[in-house]
């Protein structure tokens, strides 16, 4: 098969083609590597490419499938290449969090999600670029340089999982994993025209995810469509005794992909009026309202609602996230991981030089902010207050979800900003997280699906958000929407080809 043909397939289509012997996992790996070679100079989505490891795993899977391995034959994504965000630990493979301070650190164990993917026969193709320690909304704070948006190299891909989203958007990855602490899966998915899912807190193990803000972090899929996200959720979710916040198995959804039936008749969906009024770009506003109408035509009951707490979510999030980050990042001190500064007289100087040189500006800003809000005298005024507001936000969501199955929110107030714009105005960047962070604060599932284009041809994404453990419903609403629309099928290369045809 031609490599572009393989790279345009969804993960489920490719898995099926491999099982039906129309292609092999080895051919799929070659195809994705060819696409990476073609696209990387423009997008820079990867930090590490796992060429040898991927070929080794692919031939293992091909051999097992040929020998009739029942487990793999029943595994929908066996043989399918996947890209992994570089804050997820991979045994003996560099895991950098896009930070200088980790140097060439290679973990001695795999994250639980990696073990699960491995067992399902998925093939890791590489580690993707991100904002340093997942702090940012643009993938510009990476110590390895920014990732560029596959739709327009003058713009950011979003962040912090910008590498994963750009790789899938550029068709230089079939599917990917990201992590989402305050929007880092959903917002880059929206900016890059792909589908991203942040699951309910506790459904996917965080064991081996290098922590940013542990009470908010969650790993999730970034893919070409909702069905691929559901298939990945079947693999990566489930109770894990290695993660103290992992939900018991009996509480977890029974299965994701099999539950996708596209039936949403009678589902109650709310569109918050504040969200539509709040300084949205007109094309983003149009996308969410159009999506509401599409879902209504599909049988859902769509109503205007109110999210009165929207003004409080940014300060609450940035206080809690920074506080947890300041504690989580204290382990990076030059003793155990990667980088250590040179020329110090004593231990204290080694710590301070290593941390000053090893962390980037944004990370240092967050550590300082976090240390400040946790310090005596300020703890009650900031950190404790933020936790109180968090409790109120949760209660407000509970009230909404006693009447509604899901709500819609934009993924971000605008489409992808130009490179450099957000670094110049970090407050504006923080404020652009307004529609994503409350989902993490309340531990809810949130899905971003492509829902249109702006007048400059940049993709728009809209979120579907549900109550905790309403993941299957949320995905199913997204699936119904994708059955009725084609936004998720657009790719930069497909659009360029169509435009060329039109010109001719
Ligand atoms: N932009 C948010 C932040 O900088 C969210 C990042 C994330 O979800 N990892 O904290």
C-alpha cells in the first residue's frame, strides 16, 4: 500500500487492514516513518523517533498474527503505530518532559498505559513534543523548540500535547496519547483539527505519567475520530493498584467502543450562555451553535443553560496547579535525574544552579507562584480559598448534570494563535484556558471534536462535557456528531489536494 494511504486511515481501519492481511504492522511502521520524514521538517512534532524498537515490535506482532495468536487477533489496534507524549515513562527510552533538567533520562519502567498498549499489540513510533512539564497552551515552552501547526506553520499547535495533536493532524501519526491537566489534550486537538478525549479522573492510570498537578492530570487519546478514541480507552483504562487515585474496576465504564451506537435521541444537552457570549471569535461561536443544531436534528434536546462560575475557574486552576507543581517538581534537583549544573561549591549551590539552569522560564514562574500560594500567611488566602472554590464548582456541575446529560463548550475562545503571540502575553494565554480547566477541576470527561473552520481555514473544535463517569455518553454524542458531519475527515494534505483539483 502507498504510505499516504496508510497514514490517512483511522487506527481502527488500519488495525482491520492488518488483521485482514491487506497490509502488515511492519508496512504500517514504514509508512508512518516515511510520513514523519516528510512532515517533521515543517511540524517538529517529535522529540524521539523509536525506529528500531518500532520495527522490532511490528515484526513480533506480524509473526504472532500470522501464527494465529488469538489475543492479538481479537485486539482492534494490534500492529497499529502510536505516538506517545514525552511525559509518559517508557522503559529505556528517553522521556524528557521537553525539559533540559531531565537531560537524557531514560526510565527503568513503563507507565501502566504503555504496558497496556504493548499487551494490545500497539507499536510505539516515537515520543512527542510538549510544553515543558506540560505547562503551557502552545508547545512553545519546550526546551527542544516549538512544534508548528500542520495547517499553518506560522501558528502554534496548541498545548501542552501539541506534538501529539500536530503529529495526528499532519498524518505523521495514526493516533497518539496526550495528557490533560487543564486542557492539554482537548485544546491542541481543536487547534490541529483532530479528536481529543480527557477521561474522567481516575479511569486511566497515572502510574508513570510524570506529574504536573496530580489531582488534575489525566492521560487520554488524541486521534482522527471518536471511535479511535473509544478503542484506545478500551486499552488504556481500568483500575491500577499502582495509582492510588485509580477508581475501582466496578466503578469504571464497562467498555467504550462497543457502546458507540450513535443514538442520542432524548439526550439533554445544555449550551451555556456565558460561553457563547464570552469574547468568542465569530467562527468559534458559529461552530458551537451549529453543533447544537446538528445534535438537535439527531434527536437530542438542546437548551440554553448558565455556568455562573466561569469567571472563577482560571484563578482557581492556576493556584491549585501551580501549588501541586511546586511540590511535584521538587524532585528535580540534580541528584537523580538527567541534568546537573557544573561548578558548585556545596549541595545547596548544586541544587540552585541545577534548578536555575535546568528549568525554563514558564516552569520557574509556576514553581514560584506555587511556593508562594502554599507559604504560611498566604496559604489560607490563596490555596485554601482555591480548594473551596473547587468544591463549589463541583457542586454547580452536579446541579447541571442532574438535569442534563452533557454540555457543549468551545475548546478555546479562538483558533490557533500565531507563534510568539502567547509567549509575549502569558496572562492572555492563561485566560484562553477558560473553557477547558473546569473539566479538570471537577474531574469530568471532556471530548473535543472538530466542528468547523474559521475564515482563514484554521480548524475549530467544540467540547462535549459530561458528568463524572459519563464518558461513554460523551463519546457517543461525539460519535453521533461525526456520523452526521465531515469536519473530522479533513486533513491538511487532503484539503491541499482538493484545492489543487479545484484549481485545475
Ligand atoms: N494550559 C494549561 C496550563 O498551562 C493546561 C496544561 C495542561 O493541561 N497540561 O497549565
